[in-house]
């Protein structure tokens, strides 16, 4: 029996919505790393569809922050503005 190597992962472009979303939430302290991943996914959905406000998207992600939610939202806003996106 043999085992095949996993498929290689190709990183996305630094200007893609996925990269912007996940870079915007990097470093935000959460209880578990998966909470930060969930926040990145929620932010990606917000960037793609813009159905609700950014506040609603962050709150709806259900992330267990280790800092106040308002502070995390402020960090996300700053990083989005640095990328040229007006939240």
C-alpha cells in the first residue's frame, strides 16, 4: 500500500478578496485559531456581497474574542482602509 503526497496548495494573489479578508483579521486575539478563520470567512462574505454592515458581519461570525468586539472591529476597519476599502 502506498500513500500519495498531498496536492500542492497555490497561494492566492495578495490583491484577491480572500487575501484581503484573512490579512485583515490576522493577529486579532481569539480563543482559538478557528475563530479567526471564521472571522476571515465572514469578512470575505461581506466583501463579496456587502449585504449588511461590517458590524453585523463581525458580530454574526460568533467569534470568541480575547479583546472587546469593538476593538477588534476597529482593527479590521483600519486594515481595510489601509488596503483602500471603505467599510
